């Protein structure tokens, strides 16, 4: 099955700086790559996703890039704010129904 | 209006007991899921139902039995609870395997 690795496991950044989280996947047939944000004690929520026919997607301060050849994708958060502090999960799937999640990255934005 | 609701939010029980968690979605989605989030925050899919039919059944002990009476409901029954079953169980739904909408989670503690 699909195996998704996510790095780093924790990330501390100064408010206003950028944060980058990287994920690799094992199955070259994967074609859907969402990112979920989970605030403390809350449910995971989708923040951005990308499909394999696109190399980059941006939504305000967040962007995702995909390199299918290298089988990795990354989340970029610019101008970080305290409300960006959360656990971020990358995921990959072949058929959309079965998402394989990375282990998560705990992001702390220092004021 | 809560999109995906699950009850109860907290369960505390003794080893060997049986417990159930109920989930309902009012989004009209065709697919529902159960995910387990352990103490290290790792999100792992357990089951998925599409229009009441089981489509994903990961390597889960057969003490766990899902049941989908209709496409808006997916319940989870757990027999003979063990310490290792302690986790947060998230119900989720999606349409055609797209964005996952999670419930608030049910925190199960087995003593």
C-alpha cells in the first residue's frame, strides 16, 4: 500500500517567517495530495489539495508544490501567524477513497 | 448545523467491555469512514463505506464491527475492549472520495 513520510515532526518558527513541510510517497500511481490542519483538540480540516496534473497551487498564504518524478510534495506557509500553530498532515491516495496520512508536523509560531 | 456529528464525545470504560460510537452526516455524501488517531496523533483509516457497502477494511481486529444502516449513518461497535484501543476515533464523510469532512471525534479511554 501507499506509504507517506512527513518531515519534520516538529517545527518552530518566528511569527512572520515561512514554514515548509515536506512529504514523500511511495506509490507512483497516487494522484491526489491533500493537506489537513488540526488545531489542538479539534478535528482535522482540509486547507489545500493538489492533483497530479498540477505542479503548484496557491491559496493566499499557503501553497503546495508537487514533484511527481521525485514523488514528493511540500506545504509552504508564508508570513506565519499565531493561528497557524497546529498539527499539519499530508496525505496521498490513488483512488481518492483511501487516504494514507503522514505522521503529522506540529507547527508552533512564536510571537 | 453540524455536518458530521458523532456521539458520544467521550467514553471511559473498563477492559473487556463493549462500546459503540454513532456517526451521522447531513451533507448528502456517498462515502463514510472511520479513522483512528492514536496518542502520537497518527491518523489511520479503519473502514470506509460507499452507499452502505464496505469498500475499505484495513487490518483491524474483528472486535471492531462497523455498520451502515443507510448512507447518512456509520456506526462502530467495539467488543472486548483492550488498553490499546484507547484513542480518538474520527468519523468522516466525502463525496466521490474528495475532501474529507471529519466529525469532532470520540475519545475512548480504556482502563
